[in-house]
């Protein structure tokens, strides 16, 4: 698959906009089915693995309501089994 086509379609996927396949096909000089295939591939690729933070979301939210710092939240969930990095929690 052409990289420029994939990048063009990625914009629509990230913005959650259903593209006009025929219009994009004219832009990139390809068939509309090729655009549709690229769109579906990119869309399927974004539904990847879950975040390392997912099992700890409720804990993090409750700690944020108590105005805890990112460092203290990181240390707390690390004791509970979190294996990710501090920057993941901080962001």
C-alpha cells in the first residue's frame, strides 16, 4: 500500500470522519476500493492493545480527586502491580 495514501487516510481515521472514497481516489489517482481498503486497514490498526493504565484508571481518578501528585500516584499503583513508566502516569 502506498505510504502517501495511508497517511492521507489516517487523518480521516484520527479525526473520526468518514471520508468520501471517490474524492480521495481522484486525489491520489487510485481506485476508490483501494482507498476504502487503506481506510479499513488504518482503522483496524488503531484498535490495538489496551493501555497499561487501564486496570488502574479508577484508582488514578480517585487519587486525582484528592489532588495527589503524579509521583505519589505512580508509587501507589506500582505497589499494586503497575509495570509501566512514570511518564505514562504523568501524561
